[in-house]
């Protein structure tokens, strides 16, 4: 019912703000301003139980082949699992050890880049998950970039203008290119990498292998391109969750081994919260149920994300891929047409710029758009 009266809900329930607040690692979410009451929340949790959400979550964390299309597990939580702690499933032990070894090799290389001071600039070439995650993380963690880190640049667009703007003023002998592609067959990434290689050679650059490294699940294809070092990750790591793998190299170069390990630890803390918190106090579960509530019961077609921190200016772009590429399907895991709507359109911009761009529509327009406001307590 769109006529839900939020003011009346607060007046009738003095504990609403407290009871609809959820504490999670490094986060507090105030969900009390949503168009939902206790009864609806209870029914949504019941719906999650009937749909087997807990069983699907446990299968994901245990390394089951939850990716039906490719018959693979989704291993991103394992990338964040600390060394020396029991894995959620015995069959993951070997994969976990391999992931830790690859991560350690990548982090050692990142330290080497800073210590040797061979490169003034590092250009990361990727697209989609190979670009959006590292780009967002580096922007968000800008205050933690180490003083001896080289300058970091990102190139994703294939039209040539982004690459040209980045290369302007760079010296080939002082530049390292990171080519990030899970398949090492992504057309846009290979076009930009080929253009970067041509620029390097035209500018008199020598020793191509010392200036190009690859992050990929297909190291053979990368070596054919001419890269020197190649950091591989498992096929079970999806592109949109690959930040936590060796794809995070540019972030590690910027913030160092200790900083990157802290990033992984923060993500693992949220994994544990997702795995262990009851559904009523489980932030990922409650946010997912709100999407179901708004999309299928209120018929709202989109959700707006407005972070009030310049470092999170790319968050909406990251969430667009993470959510809409994952959930924007018209069939279920078995290929059967779905009788309900799936992902809402995710969009947004950084505040307070957004207030002077589209907030008038949010306040005065004919569409109801749920908005997530994000504030940062400690930069």
C-alpha cells in the first residue's frame, strides 16, 4: 500500500528507530524510514525461509556449484577467508591454499613496485568487474594511499579518448601497464591494451615484458600478448566480485600489503555477519528483502543510492554491475520463466551534487523511488 504513513508509524511505535536499526561490521543501517511495518518484516523473513535462503547461502559459502550456467562455485568469499582458520568445507582447502599463495605473490609484487621506485605511473586497463571494483576501492581509500606509491590511472572505455588522456605526459620507461581480464579475451580490454602496447613501442619503449603485467584466469593467452608477469585467479571467481583476488593489484600498490589485508578482513567480517546473524538482524538479508518488497509488492522500478562522501562517487556504478548483472534475469536457475520481477534499476550519484541534479524529481515527481543515503562517520 503506497499510502503507508511513516509519520504515523513513528508516532504509534516509539521504539521503531531502534528496532529497525541493524548493526553490522563497520556499518549501522537505519531501516526505520522504509515503508514497512513489523508484520511485513516478519512475513518477508518467512518468505526468505520458505525460499531456502539460508540453504542457498550456506551452499555458496561451502563452495557448492551455485553457478548453474557454468557449473562452478562462486569463490569470492573464500578469497577473503583468513589464513590459519578452518574453511567452511574440506573440499575448499586446496583452492584456499592456492588463492592465498597467489594473493601473497601479488602483494609481494605490489610492495616491490613501491620499494624499487622503477615506475612513476601505473595504468590499469580493464572493464566491468576488472575495473569498477578496483576503481571504487582506490577512490574510497584515497586517504590511505602510501606516500611512496606511484600515480594510479584507470582505463576502461574503448573509444580511445580515455586512454589518450591518461597517456598524455607519461614516460614509457617509467610506466607499468596492468591488463586485467578474466578471460583475456574481452574485446574492449584487449583493444586498449593493444593501443597501449603500440604507444609504448612508438615512444621508444623497450623490454615490453617489464612494463606489462596481466591479471587473468587465462595466463597462456596473456603470455601470448607479451606480458612479463602474470597473476592468475580461479575460474570460480566472478568478474564482478574479483576485487578481492589478484585483480586488486592496483589497490595493493596504492595502500600496501597491510592496507589490502585490512580490506580483506573487513569484507570477511561482513561474510561472517551474513553467515551467522539471524535473518531479522542480518543486514544483507534485510536489504535484499526490502528490494523484494519494493519491487514486487509496491511495484517500484528503481532504487537510488546517494553516498555523501566524494570517495564513494563510483559506488552506484559498482552496484549497478554487482546487482543488475547478477539479478537482472527473466528465468530462474533452471531456465524457467520467473512469475515475478527481479532486480530494480540501481542508480544514483554522490551527494550533495545529486541534490542539484535529480532530487527535485525525487521530491516532486510522479514516481516513488526508494533512496539509500550513506554517510561516513570516519574518513
